[in-house]
C-alpha cells in the first residue's frame, strides 16, 4: 500500500480530528510563550508552534479535498435551495 492509498483510506472525520488536536497543541505552545515570556519558550512557540499550526491547516485542507473528491466535485445543497416552510397564518388585528 503506497502513501496515496493510505491517505485516501483515512477518513475525513479522522483527519479533521487530527487537525483540531494539532491546532490546540499549537495554540497551547503559543499561549505558554505569552504566559512565560522567556527566550526558550518564545523561540519554541515561534518555530515549533507555527509548524504544528501549519500541520493542522494541511490536515484540514486534505480533509476538505478528500471530501469534495468523494462527492464527485458536487457540493452539498445550500440552505437557500431548501424548500420553504409552510407560511404562517396571518392573525386578524382587532
């Protein structure tokens, strides 16, 4: 099984969850550097924190691309194209 088949077999939900977890870890690293403003935490946040954030973004982007590819390029219907609800009865003003 090559890399492409492994990525395609991964679920979109799993990639989205991984993206969320990576984003939270990156955010924690950046917040830690604000709370403890010493040189090493700041350097770690500026390098590793941003790399973790880029990894989260790439996982989310891959999940979107895989989801659109599975749908055959069709997007889900927009809320404006849904059928309208029955109109509400008008009340008489007395």
